[in-house]
């Protein structure tokens, strides 16, 4: 059923466009997958939702491929998920093996991506079936668990992560209260009565803020002057032998990390690299240009970018900022992701999942045959690119209500995003809380109405208890880490920064 | 940077206070259950506590000078861009969104990127046409028009 939808000319074109844009976004500095999806989302108001979500999915996993090129050729990750690839990829490029490095990343991503799609096909419907048992307490527990996971995987100061989450929740509740109809924090401004549109916030906080932050960073990087011929892209037998299990392990790790709300593709690639180093017979060679050091994290980040759709589709809970923006897109198109999505919008779900097979195939072809095109994109000056980001962000904000007020508000959020980044308040928790805010509030209020105000309802139902326990454990993680560090157990952080 | 962190911590604390003050008039609890003020009050308290912790952390920081700087010499590029965006937005009612934003782009290329005038001019015209036809005509977005009708 899925292929009959994803193989239509229209959807094939959207898939190709998404993969191409994603690959491009991965290559270009100063623009990431959330920014690209945020800027393009308002332009899909009139597009068929299935085609639009196929486009955005293509961008999401396309970015995971594209980020590799800059990691290998200029030692600058196009995306945070490609940080680990820099370690061995750049070293291989310096040894004259850039083609093999890019090739193993592309092929590894394709194999792991395809494996992840197969697992997603088996896992997502089962997860959706399980989620049919969820009531308001379970959904509140799930939201709490998603927020809690940010303190585990988010990196940085846990207090700042919590503050950022709370600010996101606050922004989500501005406007008329759905239950009582009372305006909250609208201050008689008519434009605020309906709440602040999610698109306005993300266009500012990802689009404009990204421009301000990128302008501050030095971007003088040296592109390795190495001609990559087609024959360089083919792996030799030794490369295959060395990377086959690394791809498999990375794919499996990536798939499971992607399932965790807030797990994210960066964490997946980081853990896969560490795991590969641990099982390797020559761990001391990691960082000097070993092919497994590229195969495993690249396989993991692609697998995670695909499995990240399972919590989004089956539970309605996004696993990353990009899927959070896609969730907002679903709401914009009048579709509610969650357990019933598989019954009510089966064509969309299976069309999307099957498009991933096609998208992965398109991307591996692009990465083998179009590398010179993408490398030439690296020479586009950021001072040209930023103007277009401003145009897309402004028009994106305008289209939400056709109001100039939203453009000014978007600029305000751009400044807020810039200041938050400078002061090291993470943006991702704010975005996740913004998307899940209404769900969290409604399920909290409904649960307390059911229980007559008794908060133990969250701890007396088994599924809700499990989620709440995981949330509490997640919030306590920083304390465990601090304790372990003080006890002399050294680096226990899961953050990329800890390298 | 310490000063910026300190001011940021106070801003968080004041935001928490602001939310608490404005959530008090909202009903905290109704006969049906939690009212519209229930979550805002909890959020306000949470943000306030977070702000207090950050202020205390800033006070207790051992190294108050060696944490880098909030504004670097390159920060002025960001401010220039912000200024150009503000001017671009102010020009929208007069020039329309196509030309307002295109001029902003061209000015940014000239001021920040030091590109040639011709390159900037061509980009401005090209992006105005792109905005008008792609967003205005193809995607049918009712873009604000200026004096020349674009």
C-alpha cells in the first residue's frame, strides 16, 4: 500500500526535492535541519500532507548524509550529528582517501537506513497499538519523560535545560485557555488571543538567531584540494570487511536511540562511535583515519533519523527538534499523530515509511555521483545565504496569519534565540516544550479532574508510573553524574562536548 | 561574560515573578478541577526557582572574569544585520515585502559581505522577482504590496 502512494510522480518529486535540499542543508554551514524544515513548513499550507511530510522526512535524513561531506573535506561538521565523522573522516581525506570515506558514509547510511525502515515497519504499528491504552495520565507521564530525557541527552547545564523547558511551556499556554475560554498573558493584544503561532517562534529562534550566531563565528576553513574521481568512491575488499559489522552495530544503536524521545541523531552517532571503539581490536587507531570510525556513527545517525519517526507517528511525541517542527506541521494540516494515525491516515503513514526506502536509495546515488556538485556549494559565501534565510523566515512568519505583527514578533524571537545561545540556554528544550505544551497541560488537567485533584493518579497506573519513574530518574541523572564525578569515576557525561 | 550570565539569571528570575504576578488573577482551581491559572502559577514558581539558582551560581562563581566575552568584535556584524532587518521590515508598508526584503538582502551583502554593487543589485532584483512569483503567484500568498504594486 505504501509504495503505491510514495511511487506516484508527485511524491517521488517531493522525495527527491527533500533529499536534495537535506543534502544541501547538511553541506551548508549555519543552517540545520530544524531551520530548513521551519522555513519551508509555512510554504506547504496548500500541499497535500503526505507529499509535504515526505519532503520534510527527505530533508531530515538527507541532512544526516550531507553533513558528512564537510566533516571529511574541511573537518567542520555540517551538522552536529557528523561531529564524530570528523575524527576519522578528515584524517582519511588527508591520507588521500576522501572518496572511500564519503563512500562508506553513504553506503553505511543507506544500509543502516534501510535496516531502520524495516524495523520501523515492524515496531511503529506495535507501539501505536500499545499506545491505544494511554489515557491523560499516561500522556502527561510521556510528556514529562520527554522533557526529562533532555537533561540526559541535551548536554550543558541541567538547570538551564529545565528553565528553557519551562519557558517553552509558558509560551505554549499564551492565549485563550481551551477549557475556560479565559485569555492568559494576552494583555488585550488581539493577535495574542489565539496564542503565539509555533511557526513564528521557530522561524525566529532557528532562522534569524542562526543568522546572528553564524555571523559571529569565524568561517575561514580550508577545503582539501583533492580531486575525487568516481573510481575513488568504490570501496576495496578490506574496507568492506572492516566496516560491515560497524555499519550493523551503528544501525542497531541508532535505531534504538532514535526511539527515545529527545534521544536524537547526535547522541546516536556519539554512542555508536564509542561502542565501536570499545569493541575494536585496535582502539588506539581511532582518530587516525580508520574506516569503522566513519561507518558506525554515520550508520547510527541515519538509522536514528528514521526511527525517530516511531514516537512521532505512534505516540505523537517528537524525538528531536526537527520532528517537533514536523509535529507542528501535522497539526497545521489538521492531522493528529498518535495511535489512531495508523488507522485514520494509514496512507500517510505507509506512504511516508515506504518513501524512506526510495529516499535512502536516492541519497546514496547522490552521494556517489553528485559529490562534486555539493562540494562546489561549500564555496557559496554565507553573506549571500543569510539574506535568503531572512526572506524565508520573514515570509514564513507572515503566512501564518498574513500579519506584519508576526514578522516583528519573529524578529523578537530571533533576538531571544541569539541571547539564549550566547548565555548557553539550550533552544531544543524550549521547542520541544512549545510543541508538547498544550498536550501536557490538557492531560495534566484532565488527569486531575478524573482523580478529583489527587496527584497520585500518575503513580497508581502502571504505564503512567513507568513514564513518571523514568522522568524522575532522568531529572536525577545530573546529580548521579555529579556524584560519580566526585567519587572519581571521571567522564560519565553522554555529551559530545565531553570529548 | 560573567556579567551577561548574571543579568541573564536576573532576567529569568524576573520572568518567573512576572508569570506568578499575572497568573494570580487567573483562577487556580475550579469546581471541575485545575483552572486556567494552575499551570502558569506552577511554571512561574519553577522559573523563579531556576532564576534564583542561576543568580546564586553567578554570585558564587570563583572566576568572574575568565569566562569569555558576551560580545566579540564580530558581534557588530550581527547588530548590523539586525539594523538592516529592522529597516527592511519598516520599508515593507512602503515598498512591499518583495522589495523591502530584497533591499535588506542586498544591503546586507554590501555592508557585511563587501560584495560588489552590481552583485548586490542583481541579487536584489532577482530575489524580488523570486519572492513575487514564487510566493505571491505560485504559492498564492497574499503578500503585502507597496507603492509600485509588488
